[in-house]
């Protein structure tokens, strides 16, 4: 790298926000890029010439040629256990039953224009309603999570006659303009200009880092609704003009932040008191990721609107859905989800097959059991790796928080751990700058799970040793 390139890289590193993961302009990334052979670089160069460059994805890490089960393989034969998967691979990559369902549907009915319905779309809607035990009795399908979030926001506006929303600092709900308005990750908002009006952000419930000093006290059933960690949200509820909806992930997927007991019950009470809706975004955490079909089941609270996606299409077909209480809104004279592929028979067939796999292979139980093993094993590593501040997990959604006296050093250490793991054959996400987010397929074998733990152990040893030499 020449001096001009180094200067550009230095500027980029200083200006790019790390909250959404590994960025592609650091020294650790440059070292990884040098490991790519010609077979990979040829495709990466062609990709970079034609795709618009983005901080998180261009240039890419490598070029894949295979994705099967828990494994990815690139053009130079490197294999990676996929603990990232964009949170879409609950049933693994290319599950045979999902692939067969898609193939069969292609032969029978590849597309269903609006004005028509089809048996697969109807069956999927009925199945989704059954999964909520009938509480959420109305469904709209969408071609992706961002579109589904948009439907939920429009429904809340129509139902309440209000437009303002409450969501959390640092949240992510999709990459469309409306989604980045209610979301709060700087890398998606920088330089965009005016966003959706009325999007109010409040501190999230994170007991071990609560900036309001509640230290988990909101779990006490005897506490008043106006508890320290709820004060900001409660105050926002009184905003002139009223609030249409509170929208949040019940468990934040990226940093695996799990609210204390009682939190969502208090939020539900506030929503009911002020006549606003509660929207749960479970796009990345639905379908067994947390050991239950939906993560909100852990909190004994029911949303008014539920948004799911990502893994719903089996990790193959983009498919999302919005489920809402029957009678919450009448869209007869409007168009809340008027999408070309709204009732895609291909997407519905993939989703039905995915739900069958989750049921028939007992993936909810498997997620809970293997997740407990993963969390237990990772917590045992803390005695050897002082940089591991916390291990949080529910089901096969696990976060390893890296913390050193300086936050910048924590972020660098997390990134070095990622690339050390990639070289050993393990891919995962870095969130919030310093959380290693581990989301393996629910079909992973115990052998592969333990291999991943060993790789992470070795990678932490390497990255901390490297940090010591650098200091």
C-alpha cells in the first residue's frame, strides 16, 4: 500500500462508524485481503468495478462458491463455519426440504399477480396465525424485512391517527429511509438529510450498562411503572400529538441485549395507558433463534403487531411477514402492503417448508439445548481471557462482549479476533464495535459447535498476544 492509499485508509477508519460490524478499511482487513489468491481477487475486482462501494460490504471479504448446512466455501477452497449468516440461516444453508419445495413450486406456480391468491400463500398465513395461538389474526406478506417494517408503521399510523414513534438509541430495523429513521445506527443515517419526522429515540434497557442507573431494578414487580430505566420512555409517551407506536426488538439481536424481567410488561402497560401500539421487530430473532418460535414469548407480553423475516424464506428466498391483532386496522380503502411479490407462491412454499423443518427436527429444543452448551463453554473461557467482559445468550443467539480499559482498544481487539477466527475457519459478526455476535444455524452438530468454540479460544489468544506486542 503506497502512502496515498495509507492516508485514504486512515481517513476512512476515522470516519466510519463500527457499530454495525467489521469495516473494510482497517489494517486487519488489509492483512486479510493479502491472503486472497488470484481466483478470489479476480472476482473481487470485477465486483468492485460494478457495484457501488459501501463501508460494510465493498470490497468484499471473498467470493463464495458453496453454502451447505453450517458451512461456506470460497473460490480458493477455504471453508468457514457460518456463525453470521445475516441471521437468515436458522435451518442452515440449502436445506434439502426447502430446496425441494422451491423446485416443486417453480414447476406448479412460479408467480401470483396481485388480484389473485394461491394455496401456498393462504396456507402460510394460516400457519403463522396458528403460531401466535390466534392472538395475531391478520397477516400481510412482504418481499423483505424493511418493507414489512414499513407496513407495520403505516398500520400503526392508520390505527391511531398519529405519526410519532418511540424506538431505542442504537437500534436497527432495516436500511430503507423509514427504517433508518426509526433506527439509530449512525452509519446508515450519515449524509442522508431529513429523515421521517416524529421518530423519537430513548435509551434501551441494558441492565449492565444502563446509563440511567437502574441496575436491573425494573425487574421488581413491586416497583412503580415510572422506574428509572423506563422514565425516558414514559416521558416520551406524553409528547404532544401522541405516539402511534413503540417499536423494538424484544431482545436486541446485534449486541444480544436482554431486558430485565418485568421490563416489557411495564412497556405494555404504558402503551395501553396512552393508546399506542406495541410493535415487536423479530426479523432476525424469530423461528427458534432464541430457543422459542418468537423471543417475545420469554416476557409474557403480546405485541399488537409482529414483524418477522430473514430466515422465514429458509435462507434462500427473501420473505417477510407482518402479523397484527384482528380489528386493529381496516385497510379496505387503502394499500398498506401493495407489493408485486406480496403473495409469492415461491416465498410461501419456502416458508412452509422452513416451518416444517423447525417442527420436524425439533429445532426449538435444539436451539435451547445447544445454546446453553455454547454459553457455558464461552463463560468458562473468561478465566483465560481477561478481555471477555460478559457472555450473554438465549438459545443460539450469543454475544461475547470484549472490554479493555479503552473502548478504542476493545474495538480493535474484537476486530483482530474476527480475522484470526476467519483464518481458522469461523465467520461471525462484530456488533456495537466490541461484541462478537454468534448466530450459528440451529441444525449445527455438537462437533461443529465445539470446533467453533476452540477456534474462538485460539483466536482470542492470538489477538490479545498481538495487542500486547503492539503496546
